[in-house]
């Protein structure tokens, strides 16, 4: 095979979208993927009966136009996430039933939450997505943690705890890990807090029939031999004529330019020659991946629906923060999906698998009854243990990072360009953002 | 050469101290160093006339017992840092002269600073050095940036700015980069804020005749062939029988255990097999190096002394935060040393070398007159550009890191043990801490 014009490191959505755009422009691109599969943070799981679920990212929602268009173009189908019926919330030893978006909060907590939401949304509107550091109050907002803001502005304990849970649900990181400016950027990047949190009308609205990884698999199929799996890029050397990418196994690829799509903390682990500028290197030192264990249990039927329950349950006090009905399209079985996030993910990450399974099922049973304790199958994935991802959903920005290092996020370093969900201005951290970032990087190298 | 019992990665003070302790115990250790020199963040610079200065860490002070003892044992000599005369502070367009430790602050700013110092010192005393996360108020202190605390508690603008400058002087990072808990840990680790900041009686009290790197050079000389330079460890594989360390050039070394002494963000860039536990990996994602450019200018004489000036000058408004008389032992020439730290280091790191030199000398001249503008020689080093360090003085902890990830800082991962100045409980971040950490890790692998 002749040398391609462009090398893309990573066959997640960003890398595949970049290669697709380059190919569509009639140019040659080669995607190098460390894993023996494509999809990155998208990962289907096939149950023993043939049904498919996802251990990685899975949802698509309105305004995620790049993802929606791609799904259509690939001939894939979407179906709505299930949310019919009554939701559950556990708090202070009691199970509370609720509908709509009250999250089971008492009236004063709800009011507190709504006031805070309005304030945060108003602040978020002042954050320029392409340059959050240029917001009028950027220094002040980036000088503090989200936790500091919540401690100062929330008037009720439940409202405070609710927003902490919102933070872990969005970032898989605690409110003390995240800069207030980053939280505001992220809210604006995903349109609004409501849109980030909602199923219907929000980022969790739709699922892909057959599992979200099918998007990546379909893209890879179109790219054919242009995607090489099991090719971990270890070193990237830039010269006057082009770049050389060296893989751990010894394979060497040459091209004019390279697009690195790995999350910044992992992009840092490639050896670059000449060394990257200090600002870029230090940016990658500053960004860290969230912590999450995604847990799924499969049952003969979604039995909770018979009891009028939606399968959606939340608690700020329990290791499993949030639970969804994640049953596959077309019925045939029922699946509950639980997220263990942030601090809890690290605590439960230390447990033996059997102990973690028991604890999660105990949690499920506390909402949905004893039948939930005995699934046909159980599967979970702690993304911090995955050597090619090292945490999910993505990398978050601590205080001071956007205002001091943000300018290096997308700025190319010679012939090395940067993509990945973290580099997206719109829908940063989501599949849609990953696609946008890959397309943006493809335009960059073509220009 | 037979396989050693122990491999030490990194020939900075931590690694050399570990190898020394192992050798002293009659055991075989091999030190692998990526650079073509030993010393890590210690780096002598020899001026054209043969005088020696330091572009890296340089000072030793009281209670740094491990460093003081080692200097004595190696037959090296210390001499006092120069601080005779009047100090200078630039603020609001005016140059102010001061003596003692008022830092040129007006009385109300000084009072504000002293009150804050007392509060912070009292809080610091509640931080257990071996486990900062177990401080009674750890969660609250680790939930906020130092910046948030300063905004809330400083009563004057000058006091606030002064403490921000203290932060950059200590960490080469801004107050928004650093967790309040980390600041308190660091203050206690270095005994007190006074001790961190002082020359006489503090961490900047003494210098090593011939330059601080002589400590590393002397240790390496004693270790002889046990130190291999130009050996960048790229991968570490653990098996049942021991470890294998692979270097980029292809060299392979085997041992029973390995001590990795790199700063955590750089230790993350080694490929470990099997992959390290998620908690450890995410800790390394969370720690980042500070940003500093160390600048030195050599003159025929320390002419400022004739004017009654100590050579010590500070400003929170200028790119060069702090200036010292850094003339070599025994006279013969005069050297001014300036530190550009944190945000300023990144701004000036983007300048062409000649422009940066001009700006620094302009700064020197504004304190010490026109003669300072025309040195015999000028030299600076931006540590963020150094691929084997990627920032100085060391790694700092953002909010949430100590309380969520701190337990992984020193915890061995199978046959892989951790040392380096960042892992020290006492004098963390200093030469003394580096030595303590190496000695501690040596005891660990021997046990």
C-alpha cells in the first residue's frame, strides 16, 4: 500500500468521521486503532440471546445534527428511549414516586434547583463556545470549582445534593473536580441544562437499533482497508516532508499530516518528536477522564413496566446514581442500566466483580422488587480500567485550565492536528461533538 | 552484567537516593535515566568564565535534614544565600524599598497578610502529612481552590495579590490551579509558610558550592556503572518472577522490582503491562507540573550590593515575579536570577528567545539600573519545554485530587513502586523530599 496523505490516530467516531470526510474529498487517509475493534468509547454488548446493549455511549438527541444526519446516511434506525410511567427517587430512607422532571425533590428543593438552573443558564449564555476563556467573567468563573458555587448559592440541602448529582451524571466527576467555567461551557455546548438531562427532547432521547457501536462499525466498513486495528501508535515524528507514526509492534506509517483523536490525557502518552510545545503538553497534563462503571442486567421481560414504572430511578445517596430502562428495540427481554459515577465508581472499582454485581442488583431490587435481584445475565464495565480509554465519559476541565491552557486545545502543532469529543465546541463530550471534531480536523488538514 | 535485583527509573535525587540506599544494603540496583545526564530537575550551568550557576532547583534550608546530611556525607559545602541590604518591591508604578519580611506591603496589607497567614497555618496543622485526605475538614478544603479562599478571606487588594504571588512562587501555578487542601498540606510539609518563603531560616537559606547538581553528580559517581544515561524507559512489564523494563532504543533490563521516580504526569507515559489500576492511572491524569522559566544574567560584579541593595526584588505586576542575587560562592562575578512563573511563564514561553531576554533584562534594569541591562551573559530555561520534565518545580494537586485519588500516590502496584519529590510527606516538592522519597521506596522494596 502506498503511503496515505493523512494518518488518523484512533478509530472512535472522531477518527472515523475525519477519515470519512477526507475520503469523500478524494484524499487518502489511514486510520490506526490500538484496540482490536473500532468505536472507542462506543461498545456494543451482545447478550447470550442475541440482543444487543451498549457498555459505552449510547444516546442521541435533538440538535445533535451531525450524529442524526450520519445515522440517516448510514441507513441505521433510531428508537425512543423508554420513559413511560412513574419514576422513582430514593432519599433519606424513603422511596418517592414522581413524574415529569421534578426528580422527586420536595417543593423547596425544586424551587431552589430551578432558581439555580436559571442563574447558571444565564451565565452559560455568556460563554463563547469557541473560546470560553474570553467570557466577560471567565477569570472569576474559572477561579472556582462548581462545588464552591453550589455551596454559596444553593439554599437547601436537597438542592445542593441534586446539583452535585447532576455534575456526576454529566461528567462522571464530582463538583470539586470541575471548574465552574467548564460547567457553564458544557451546558451551553449541549444547549441547556434541561437538554443535557432530559430523555425526551434531550440528549438521552433516542437509541440506535442494534446498538450505537453500529455507527462506528458501519463507518469502518465503508473505509475498509483504510482502518487498521491492533495498531497502537507509540511515537509520532515530524519532519519537513511529513510525519512518521510508529506503532508498538514495529509498523511504521508515513503521511503528510496526522490527526490525533485520543482524549488529551491519552494523546499525551504518545512520544512526539520534536517534543510538543510546553503549553500543549501542560494542557494534556491538566485534563483528566471521569470515572464510571456502566452496569446492565438482563431479565426475561421489562417487568417494572407492568407495575407502571418507567425504569428511571435516581438517588444521591446510593452507589448507583441513576438507573434507566435500557431494553432493546422490539422487546423480547428487559434490561436495567445503572451508572456508578465519580467517587462511587472508584470505591466500587476496588470490589471483586461478584461483590459489585451483588451490590448493583441489591440496588436495582430496592427500586423494582426482588425480581430485579435475579437477572438472566449481568455485565458491567469500569472504563477507568480500560487501558485505551482510562475513564469516561470524557475529560473534564479543572479550575484554571480553560483560561490558562484552553488556547492549546485545538491549535495544531505543526503537522499534528487534534480531534476528539473533548475538542468540540458544540456538543462537547458527546457522539455528536466527536463527529463534529473529526470533520473540523479533516477540513483543517485539507486547508 | 547480571540482572540487577532492582531497577530505578530516573536519575534525579529520588532515584539516586534509592539506588544508594539499596547499594548500601548490599543489594544490586540499576538506575535508568532518559537524559544524557543525571540530576533531573537539578541542572548546573557553567558560565563562560567557569563560574557555575543553577538552572534548576538550588536551595537547601534548615529541617531539610536528609539533604543536609547527604551534602555533608558527600563532602560538599554550603554557603549562605546573599540577602544583605535593602530589598525592592514594585507596585502601582512605584518602587518601594523594604527590609525584613514586609515584602514592601503597606501596613493594612501587611496586617491582612499576617492574619491570613495565621489562619492558614492553623488550618495546615490539622492536615496529616501521610494522609491529607483524613484531615477533619478535608472535603471542604479540597472542594475549593486557594483562589476561592483568598477571595473570601483577604480584606485588601494588596494582601490578596500578595498571596496569589506566594502561590505562584511556591507552585509555579496560579491560586486557581491549586486545591486549598493541597496548599495547606504543602505549608505543613515545609513546616510553615515563613519557612517556605524565607531565605535565612527558610527553604532558600543555603546553596551548594559548585552548584546543586553536584549532589546528583557525586551520587552518580559513587554508583558508577549502576547508572545508565540515555536510557528512556518506555514500557514496564510485570510477570510472576519480576519486571522487565524496555527502553526506547531496544535495550531490555530485568529485575525483581522497579522504582519509578518520575513526576506522576510523566510516569503515566510509560506503558505498563498489565495496565495499572484505574485509580493510579487517574491520579496521574489529575496531577500537572507547574510552569516556570528560570532566568539568569551574569555581570562583572554584583554592582547592586554597592548601592546597598540585596538583589531581592518582587512584584505581582511584572512578568518576573521575584529576583534574587544568585552570585556564585567566592565572588568573581555577580548574577541576578529571575523567576517567571505560572501564567506569565506561559505567556513569555511563546516569545522568541531574544525578545524574552530583552524583557527580562528590562525588568532587572527597572530595579537595579541600566547596568543590569547589559550583562556579560544571559541564560534561561523554560522547564515546560523540557521533554523529560515538562514543567517545574513539581506537580500540584487541583481540587478533589487529594481526597479522591491521594491514596494511590505511594501505593505500590505489584512490583512497581513510586518515588519522587511529589510522593514525599515531609518537604514535598523539594530536594529533601525527593531524597526522603527515594529512601522510603528503597525500604519498601527491601521489605
